């Protein structure tokens, strides 16, 4: 799956990584234009994590670096997006 963040395509990869699943479910890699999501979660948790990581990306690309580092703000906004929109995976 690919998501578009401020005009930049990011590949979404579900993988086993060095995630601490109690506190860290995913990460956005700006250099590689990738969002990595822990594969060991439910589909709903993956989608919520994707929203969270996309918020990080939006804030960085819009120049709000301080807000992007505010995990409480990012989590709240990510949750609001997740609860308000449906993510459907296309078969590309």
C-alpha cells in the first residue's frame, strides 16, 4: 500500500522490526519514504498506527517540527483521524 503525504508517496510496509510493541508500534522513515508498521498487531491497531505515522509526516512536511515531536498531540490527532475516516486497502 502507498499513502500520499503532502504530495509525497510513502510505501507502507508491515514488518517484524525492532519495535517495542508496548510503546512503539510503527515509524516513518523520511529518507526512504516509508512507513513501517509492526505486523504483530490487529488490523485496527495497524490502521490506527498508520494514521499516527501519517500525522507525523504531515506535520514535518508542513514545517511543524515541534508539534511532530509532541507524541500526545500526534496520538490525539491520529486517533481523531482514525475514528473519523475509513482506510481501505486497494489491490494494486
